[in-house]
């Protein structure tokens, strides 16, 4: 019985870390995209993404800007990790912020 409780708590910790990583990645990508829209460079945009990731319980692992087709607005792709408490594991999430491609 206690083994099942420990496994259930571990599962909850993994799920919570995954959600924290996804939220931190989404917010970090938006912060970086906002910096680019204000005319700041990639270095400043990624610094903003790192700050937002840390404030949301994550750690920025990658950050890069990219131009897509003829769209004048760059996109930012970030990868954020969040530790799973009590384990050596990390949850990882990736997000993209910036202009959305219009289809139709």
C-alpha cells in the first residue's frame, strides 16, 4: 500500500513539473517575442526569456530567433526545463512565440 502511495506521489510530481515547464516555456517565448517586437536584439530577447523562465520555476535551456518565409516578424523558439522534486529528473517543454502563420 505504501509503495502505491509513493508511486502516486511521484506521478503527481512529474505531472506538476511538466505543467510548470510548459507554462514557463510559453511565457518565456512570449516575453522574448515581445522584446523583439520592441526592437531589441536576440541577446536581450533571450535574456528576457531566461528571467521569465526562472520566475516561473524553470530554467531556460535554448533560445533562438528565426524568420519564417516572408513574414517580417521573427519567431522565438525556447526550451525550458523544470526539476521534478525529490528526483534527478527534469521535465522539458518547448514553445514558440511570435507571429502566427496565416493560412487560407
